[in-house]
């Protein structure tokens, strides 16, 4: 596949705008870089952003709604901030924390979104695991 230099440059600029934990930045780079290297990079970046929103909304629903739950800030910002892992089958898995609005996160969610049919799977929704990134 041929990499579109303009889209790749914009994607990398987005990723570089916000300081992130090393693990989260590697994951975000992987999703954005893979989307940028596709045959339709602009469409894939748009799909990645939509998938992020769907993943956040699934976690909000699973945790009682936005009145009692708020996902970490990275799930509300640019796609370059989002803790995302591209899967070999073309899906994206977003792993993030959240909790009661204004309080420290208490819940970790891992949500997989399939951009070919927009199926959403909440793979994990429970206490924060030791390996989870906790936003401040």
C-alpha cells in the first residue's frame, strides 16, 4: 500500500499534540498509522473517530449513563489521544477508564468496534486492572 504523505503527516501531528503515557501513545500511533496507510486514509481516520465515539457510548450505557459515568478525557478528544489497538481482523479495541463524574476512575472498559458493520462488543467492563492506563 502506498502511504499518503499529507494524511500521514496530519495524523502524526494529531498524535503529537497531546502528551500521553508511553503505552497509550504507542497504541494510538498504531491505530492512526494503520488507518493512514490504508487505501482510503481520510475515510479510515473518520471511521476510527466514529468507532471511538461508539466505544465510549457503549461504556456509558454499560455503566448507567452519562449522569453517573464519564469516560476518561482521551475518549472525548482527538483520535490521536485515544487508547486504541488495531486488531488483525480489521476491528479496533479501545481500552479506557472511567467512573463517576469528577471523581477518580474506578472502572476499566475494553470495547471492540468493527468498522465494516459497526458491531460493538463490550469485551471487559469492571474494576481497573493493574495494566490499565489511568488518566489524571
